C-alpha cells in the first residue's frame, strides 16, 4: 500500500492556500506562489511562505499587511503552532511538535517512507550509458551510466513505469575499417584478454592504413557496403565485435549495479532510416542541400540538421529520429529522457526540433553534464603510476585509464580503511564492505555534484570520513545499525513501538524536521533530474543525526525516552538506506 498522507511541506502549503483564500476571497490567487519552503535558519521557524511580496502589486497593499491578514486564518491549523510575519512580509511557520511526532510515526510504518507515487500511470523511457562498440567507455559514458541509473531508480520509486534503454553506438562507418583491420592485424590472445583494447588497436591500425593506402580504404568501404547489405560473413564479424564489447560493458554494469530493460542500439533501427527520410522528404520537411538532405531549423535558431549525407549514408540524428518514432509507437511514453555529456546538447536540440516538426508528441528531455576532471597521475592496482593527459579519463583524449582500474583502486583504498576500522572482521566480509564503500565513493563523488558543473575528482574527497562522501553516510548507517543491535541485546523483551515518539530536545525536533523532508527531497531530485538534491539531503540528515548522537544518551536514557530515541535512530537508518540505494549505493550493516 502507498502512503496516503501528504508530505509536511504539502500539508502546510495547503493550509497557506486555504488561509489566503479566506483572507482574500475576491482575489484571483491562481498565479500566486502559495507554497512553503523549509527555512534555512531555524530562528525563522520551520517553514516559510514568501507569497505576500509577489502579491503586493496586484493587491495594491503592503506585503506585511497581506501577510498579516493571511496569518490570522492560518493560526487555527492543527499542524501549526506559531505564525509570525517577519522582515518585508515573510510568513514564518512553526510546526506543532506533537503533530510532527505523529507524522513521523506514520512515516515509520510506510515502506516508501512517505514518498508519494507521483508517477503512477506515467511511462518514462530513460536512454543512458550508450557506449560505442569496439571503443572503451569514456568518462561521458560512465557519468551517463551512473547519473542515468539514479534517474531510473528515482522514477521507479515514485511509481513511474520506467523503460531503461541502452542505446549502443553499434552501427556506422567504423565497421568497414574494423572488418578489414580484423582480418589483417588481430592478435587472438589479446582479443581474449582485453577485447575492447584490442579492437581499438585494430581500428587505429586500420584507419591509419586507410590514410596511406587507397586500395585499403577502398576495401574498407566495400566491406561496409557488404555489411549494410546483409552479407552473412560480415554480419558475423559485426556480431562478434558487438558480443566482445558487450561482454566488457556488462562486467562494468555488474560492478556498478546497473541493468537495462532493453539494449537497442543504433543497429536496431538501421532498416527504418531510408523510409523515415523518404517520409520527411515527402512532407517537405527535409530538403536537398549540396547533395545532402537536411532539415532547416532557422525558425528555431539552430543549424540545419543533416539526415542523409551526400554519399547516401545516414546520420546520428537520423538514427535518433527513427528511435523516437519507434519508441512513441511501441511504448507511448509521456517522456523520453536522454543522459549524455554536454557535447551532445546541439544534437538533441536539433533532433527534438525535427521531431516537433514531424508532429510527434512526447516530452523529450536532455539531461547533460560536464566532464569530470581526474588527478594528473593515477596509481593502478599493480602499483604503476600512469599519467592522465589533460586530467580527464577519456579515450578521445587518448588516455590509458580504464574504468575497471579506477574501481579497483577504489576498492583497494577502501579495503585499507575497513581493515583499520574493523581488524577483526572476517576477510571475506572486509572485501564485501570494501567493494560497497569503494564503488559507493566513486559514484557519490559524481552524484553529489550539480551534474552541470565541472567536477574534480580526488581520492581524499571521495573517501573522506568527515565530509560529504559515501563512506561518511555509510558509516553513519552502520553506526546506527549497531546501536539498534545493542539495544535489542540489552533489552530483548522490549518492543519499540509500544512507546510513542516524543520530541523533547531541540536536537530531536531538528532531526524530526529533517526526516519528514525525505519525500520532498526524492520528488525534487527526480523532477529536477538532479541526483545531488537527494545527496545534499542525505548529507544534511547525517550531520543532524551526528549532533543528535553526540548530544543525547540513547541506551542510558530512561525507559520511554530511550525507545523514542531508538525509533528516531531507526528512521534515520531507514532513510539513509533507502536514499543511498536510490543513489545506487549499498549500505553494509557493519563497516
Ligand atoms: N553512443 C552515443 C555516444 O557515445 C551516446 C548515445 C546516446 N543516446 C542516444 N539516443 N543518442 O556519444
């Protein structure tokens, strides 16, 4: 069963709306921002509403007067203890403490921790990761995988019907070059050991040869045409390249805990392109230009979008358009979300504009992110120091860092931390914990940042036990798990739920106010498509928990107070676990 109750923020907003309607019955308030937001400074109450300032012009009254008028009918609400008008006309609300405790008890019983099913009945397609066959994933694909997977989890948690699709780059001119190169240059042993690296080597050797050897270039072109025409031999090779690459991608997905509902690469749509382009031409949408076929997007202030090259080949955009058409027909999504690095912004603006020109109806969104900077040097698992060119791990920039190596190093460093923290833990368990902490640290370093800002990765930050990091949050979770275990061991006959939650101390109330914001944080992170909104929330919650933990006794408190505090601990643990799992990060019970 889903939680039927509204979040605290929603309930207070409803009260505020009601109060304004009562105070100004003859005024059209439909455009006013009658919502509350948590205050940033607790001396201003718990939540505030800033609507009075926005209404001043329409109502021709001073904002403070407006706020005071609304305040009068607000006071009666059960959820609200105190209303104050402050500064130029802010309405500051203080929540009733026992009402707050009651709300927490209701949250405790809900599997979803009060997160509303705002997505029920809606279908979203999430297009993320999308690496290219026979090429190493670059940092853009990795961030797309990590961020896209969190958007995937958030949408599912909010009740959306989600279809995740890994749109591989698995069709294109590179395959002619690869096929001729494979025949000539392949090293079977290397192909078994490091398939993608070997395919990349073959590709580079073959494309270099194309530059100096016309006959070679000619035969690469012929092999490509044969492949496109369905030649069995070449299709077999193409399938081999695909399988080898997918094997390596999958081992990365497995380590990252990522899986897809479908893997439909560009090749899936290859037979639909000429048809689609013909339809666009017939509609007058695509026109000839210097032998190529383009869609003009002058009205949208965008450069032309090429849908067929002068040699008859199709473009990346053509393939994406065919993909949209199929997705709309087959799945009738309300929204399609693409997650890629910033370099594809123009591409998607053009594709979305053409889709609109074709009259296709669906919300199309592009979530883009900046590149991530890495340190200048990097130590591999084998202890080698490698230089990272330009500070990014990107094959386009010709660097040697592999994602597996990054993850390996994270696990090695995390293992050292775990060994120090829990020297008596069995070795196997230490390794499991180190895996969760190491991979969590890498993911969180990415997810805790605004996706659109440049992120500089450092081990110190990623693995810090004090700062905004996965290990910090995982430690907080494990500490609570052990407090709860100690309680059960010390008071085996006691049932926590027999005692109500009471919020006596300021720090308990502060913690309660953070706990009830979880549903808002999840909803906001999903709707703004910014995982960092949830990360920020979890970090703040853990910080408030930590001052709670340091300032009030748990097991030594008197009966009743003790149980109430342990219920709060339990709620913090559940919130951290649920929140971190939404970020794709595991929470070991012990660290
Ligand atoms: N393969 C593309 C690349 O590596 C990413 C695919 C993104 N998805 C899409 N539908 N175009 O740049």
